[in-house]
C-alpha cells in the first residue's frame, strides 16, 4: 500500500466538510512565507494560517536563492506585499556538507551532481540573515517588509532574528 | 502592523499546546509531497498529515524541475521512499505566459529576467505527467513510487492523474 492511497482515503474526510470553494486566488493576507520542507513543520498551524491567507513556499532549508521565481510570481502576479523567512533548529541542512553529500549522491546513484549547490547551512542566524539580505538586494524583488525567524522544533516557537 | 507580528501572536497559541518536542528528523511516513504554494492549499489538512509525517515541498505551480535539490536531500539524507506530485485547478501558473510575464517584471522592476524559466502551465494533466516523468527519468532520483494528482480548489478533492 502506497502512502498516496492513504492520502486518497484521508482526503475524503477533507472533502466531506469542505467549505472553501469560493476563495480568491490572491493570498488574502498578502504575505509570502518562505520556510523548510521539514516534516516537523506545519506552517499553517504554527502561524495561524487558514486556506486563502498566504503563499507558503517550502524547500530544503527554506533557502531564498531557490525561491526567486516563485516570489516574483507571488509579487507581480498575485499581489503579496510582505515576506517572512523561517528557518528552524535541528534542520537537516545543518548536517549535510556540500562536497561530502555530492560524493554520497554519486556513490548511491551513480550521478554526478557536482553542478548542484545544495545550499547547506552552517549557522541558522547567518542563514536567515543571508536569505533576507539576498531578497532585499535582488532588484527583481519588491521593496517590501521582509522579516526572519528561527522555528524551534523543541518548543514550536518562532524566534525573531534581527535582520 | 506587519503580518509577521500577527504571526508572532498566533504562534503563542501553538506554543501553549505544543507536544511535538520529540519527533525525529526523518519523515515518519517516508514520503515527499511536491505541491504548489497557492494560498488555498493546505496539504497537511487535505492529505491528513500531522507534524513528523512528510516532507512538504511547495513552489509556484508545484513544479518538479525546481525541486530536484530538495528531493535528492529528502531521499539520500532523510530516507523518503515515495513521491506524490499535486498540481491544482485555477493555478496562477495557468494565467501566466512566459514572455509576457518577463515583460511585466521588466516593466515593473526594471530587471531583465529573461534568464528565468517561470515554468508556466498550459494544461494540468500535462504538467502533472511532465513532472512525474521528469522525476522518473532523472538518474539522481531514486526509483520509487511516484504518483500524480490534481487538487480541485472547488471541492477539496485530489483527483488522480494516470501517469
């Protein structure tokens, strides 16, 4: 049994009580959240988001360098006016080292991924600052409020980073 | 008042009842969900996911071409063994046309983004198939079950695509 088939079953319950048919496409709270794909993070829950509120972009680490395409679309086509960057404690990206990980992938899959930047993280304060600054400096990104946080997987709290 | 400051207030409620301090880093259900950042989608809710269950990767459109780095990390460092690709009806990517959108960005920001592929979508059945095939054919991606769905924003239902 695949997880996909379990998803189909679980989805039936969501459909049974679904009452969000008339939400507009643009995010109601005009915000773009950039965070990590980590399984322990449920941004809707820990930020108090409901369907229709926010763009929630997630990748490994919550790295901004890979989010530019999506953020440009969010701002230019769907009217968001604020960005919130959220990295988190105990992130897998803290455990991976670029060169070593490329070797692992090569060993396990036979593929040369030396052209891929895995955007690993050494320090969370720095990674949040780096990503906020990257967005602030990119001329294709609007001059909007951009804030940075670290989500603590041990407490569920988002702690602000001065950026 | 920024949305970020509203998030800080909402987050206090999450922290007050937080009981997920001991979840391991690898996703318990060993699945990688690839879907869109659209505000109307709450994948945890419509798939029955709880904290700790799954990697949830989201970008504009839920496009696979941009998810390779994160999926390689998910599979090689955190042990996921299945991928579920979910695009959705009324996606903003259906309204954007590459060339026209590049011109809009140039006009609004002054920036030349002619090097950016915005990964727009013309047909949802095709985009899901394209993305599932892209992952199946990429040698750096493990040979695991990969399924495709279209989430219907009018009903909350995930409809399977034969891929």
